[in-house]
C-alpha cells in the first residue's frame, strides 16, 4: 500500500509525475513532467463532509449540505446527483464519463497522475499521487486542505459476502450488486489517513450512529460515530 506524508495545501507548490517509461539497454528510463499547484482552496470554516456512495446515505438529503460553513468532497458517480466542492474520480471508465459530460469544465475533479497525462486540462492531480480508492482519497484531500473536523457520510463498507454496497451498482463504471467486494484495502487506506492526520476529528455518520465499522477502525482514537440527526445538530443544517 502506498503511504502519504502529512502535507497541507498551503505549503504545496508543485510535483513531478512520470509521463513515459521506456526500457532500453537493460534499464528503465523515465520522462518527468512538472505539475504546479492548480488549486488555491479558500476554506470556509474548519469542517468538511466527505460523501461516499454507500447505500445508507440514501436516507439523508444531500441538499442539506449546501451550507457556506461546510466544504464537500465526493466520489466518482456522485456528480450524477450532487455537485460537491471537490470530486475524486478513479478508474479510466469513470474518468472518461466525467470528462465527456463536461463536468470538469466548471468543477474541480481530482484524479491520478495517469489521467492527468491521458486527458490534459481535464483533471487536477491528487497531491502525492496515492492510487487508492476514491473514498480514502477524498478524506485525505479534506485533511490536506486543513480541515480539522471531517464527517464521513456514506462510508458503509462491505460486510456482507456476495454483495456490493454501493448506490451506483449496475451502472457504468461500477460492479454488479452481487459482485463480492472486499473492503480490506479501503479500511487500511482510511486507517492510514486517520493516523497521518491525528489532530483531525473524524466522524463516521450513518442513519443510526451504530452502523458497521471495520475492525481496523475500532481502536482509532480520533474517530467517532454519530447518526444523521446528530450531524444535523452538530453542523446546524
């Protein structure tokens, strides 16, 4: 698993990415391209909401989050139904869909370095270029932007064998609802984010406040759980 350093936007200026690799005379040769910082995020408050695509969030009205005190970070096909302040897209099929839709023209969409090279001027580079899942990347970016409280909405995981817990199952870019999904890698990358940004108060939000939590998260000191109703109260939605 790739690791990240505790980094923040206000001290991030540029990054080199590999654009081409060739193997000649028994060694690899790489071409580099410098990617400058393309976003100067003006934070509105210290609080962010990261929106995953677990089924439980269907019972929460995302329009409640259109609040000037909050910044929102979303994942992949969320853009079909809701426009977060920042969207993370992973996978060529999903990136192609978003690029074709024109969404990138008026919204900030983050992607891997490979997509920056493949589709210039469409996407923004994810700092440090960890090639993780969209949920963990969105949570990381909220911390990277300096938020000290990060709510995780729709981070349900997959605790049922033979079932994929995602709102967008059976749509382009997603698995079948009956695809057996393992959330181990997702839980490990999220745990890495929790530990890297220990000063951040992470809040897992679901309909009851008692939903599934991966075992790796249960001893994380800066993570707690609340219900949707408690989110409304805490954020004055």
